[in-house]
RNA sequence: GUGAGCGUAGCUCAACUGGUCAGAGCACCGGACUGUGGAUCCGGAGGUUGGGGGUUCGAGACCCCUCGCUCACCCCA
């Protein structure tokens, strides 16, 4: 038996309903704020991610699905959405147009990770990017959009973490200070963190070992070393969030894994998710467009993990489907059924029949199992009278109707 | 990439320390009930116990290898 590849999974019809729900509500919400959908390829030149996502990010170092195609080009399945959108923005000179540079996307991403709860090799992100807005008001708006979206989906008990990780002016000097401080305590840190002192000192704050946590608590925090511009940006962001009445927690240890972030970074977390507690993450990336030889254009965005979002969805109660099941008795009735199916579908009525030539009891039982809301009964009497029996499966009552009345009755209830 | 736990019917799980152990419930199909569903009763189908090798008179169980799943680490959505 051939099974699906490790870290990938099939999404079967009952679960697909949830996907359709979150996709629909996400689209509606983003469009409400003036965002437009953008669809970029799921594979790109490897270089795009090396330059964009960043050569020192874990994603690029060890998590990319990279292969050489038949033309000898190095191709990578996208591990995240932002670089592709930035590439499209530059390639099509979208920044020259007057339309707002507000985009959202929904689609699969790929990372060669070891699968666990909330983490898959093919997963899906619902992402959003804005370009050309310097003002922290847009940072706040972006956070507010997600907050609104989650509320619309009925998801609660989410904590919002924000931080500022500075810009290319203030971060490098801070990292030096942090490195010096961390070196002093190097021997007390765990082996992983000892390595991080040189490779990525900010990541020491991510360590879950108690000893490292305690030590890191006393290390200097970037938030205390921001330049005036970053400090003011962060302070304004907090004010706007307060204005929206959005609760958040400033988490000075929040670092994020992508190299391109500047100033604002944020994460929405839920305790229900397990070890991978982030349902979405995002931040500002003021230098990214420039990195790809585009104009000097600031950007900010986030990506929601669709699988994680779905796992937070409240349990929905099961409803009868708006489905009509046609039960027929005999060959003549079968022919009539075929024509009525066609007729009703043209009128946008969802209907099915199963062609097993079974008795009525059996067909009703099948309709019940399929969760159909109505059953139309066609037998000899009905053929003769040209009136069919429509049974409401919830109420158990039935009416005699001709074709026209039937359409009227069914569309009324839809 | 590292570590731990687990793989028995479509699903959830039984089978004492290796000795009729290949089972139950749910789901599925059929019948009781030939034009009226959900209930009940009866019956049926469905498994080389993830795969391979070994130990043994005998392995679902023990050992080795392998694949997969789950969770955690690393890191992230």
C-alpha cells in the first residue's frame, strides 16, 4: 500500500468543511480591510529564500525542500510566503500602482521538519502583507485584523505577545552587549545556548531550560537598547493597541526566527496548542524589499498556521445538510427521478439519488444516514398524479407537490 | 538531526507471566419489515496482529533490523 508522505496528510470531506469556513471568513475579513488576494507559485528559485528568509535562519539552514530541476536550476518549495510576495511586488512593479499595497494569500508551505503536534511538512498558511506604510498605526491595524478574525471564528483564550527587535542601527550594538554579557555566564548555560552565544545570542531567550531562563532573565533586553526611532515606534504601537482595546503582553524575549524582521514582532499564542503554541506570527520588515533591489519600501505582515487555527475552532454542532434525497420505486419512477434531478440542479437545489433499486424503507434509511434534510418520494401513485411527496426528515411531515411547487418549497427553505 | 512511547478489523480497543487468542463494541452490508428513516433483534462481510529476520515444540506478545505514527527537543505556522 502506498501511503501519504511523512508529514503530509489528506483532508477528508468532514474536515474540509472547516477549511472552507476559515478560508471564507479570512477572505471576507481581509477584503473588509481593503486587502487583495495574491497567488504566487509554490516553488521559487532557492536563492529567493536564502536572501529573503535569511541564510542564518533555521528554515534555510535545515528545513528547506530543495531540489535540482531538469534544467539544472536549484528550486525550493516555499517554506513561507513573504519572499514570494516581495518578489512579485518587485517583478511586476506593483509599487508603482495606486492600488493599496495590501495583499493576502492562502496556500501550502513546506518545511523539512520532524512532524509533531501542530507541525507538518506540508502545512498551510493564511498570510497578509502590507507595503509602504511606515506608521505604527499599520502595525496596530494588522494586529487588530487578526484579533477581529479570531473573534469572528469564535476562537478565544489567545494571548498576544509583542516586542520590538530594533533596526539595523540599534540591533548590532545591542547584540554585542548581549554577547559580552552571555559570555560571562557561558559556563552556566546549556550546551545549546553556549553555541548560541556566538551564532544567534537572541535565541538564548528561547531556551526552555530553567537554568538558562533564570540567567537570561538578567541579560540585557533589546527593548532597553532601542534607538529613539524604534523606541518611539514601539511606544506608538502600544498606544494604538490600547486605543483598540486590544490586550497584549510585551514579551522582551520574543525574537522570531526569520532574519528580515525589524522593529515590531508579534505572536498570538494559545495554551491549547501544546509545544507549538503560536497560532500566528509576524512582524515588520523594513529592509526586505531593498534586499531584492526593489525600492526602499517598508513592509509588515503575518502568517497564520491554518492547521493550528483549525485545531482551535470551537466544536460545531451537526446540522442536517441542505440536501434532497430522491427515493424512487420502479423503472418508470427511476426515469422520472433522473429528469427531476437535472431539473432541480438547474434551480440550484442540491440533490442526489442512489441507483440501487431498493425498497422505500431502505432508501429513507440511506437518506437519514446521509443526513439529508428532505426526501422526495416518487412511486406509481406520484407518477400518475404528477405530484410528489416531499418529506421533511427533521419534522417527519410530508407534503404533496408538483414540480413547480417543489422548487418553490425548497428554495423558500434554503 | 536527537530522544521517548506506540503500531491488533474502517474506528476505539481486548487477548494474565510466550500455550485454541485472532476477539468485542461502534461503523458497514443484509434480513425480520414487498410504499415510509432514526429503535430493537438476528445474520454477514472485514485482519498474512505495519514489514522483514531471529529465539522457541509454539510468537500478537521476547530479541534485532526496518517502516510508520505520536509526543518532546532543536526550531517554528
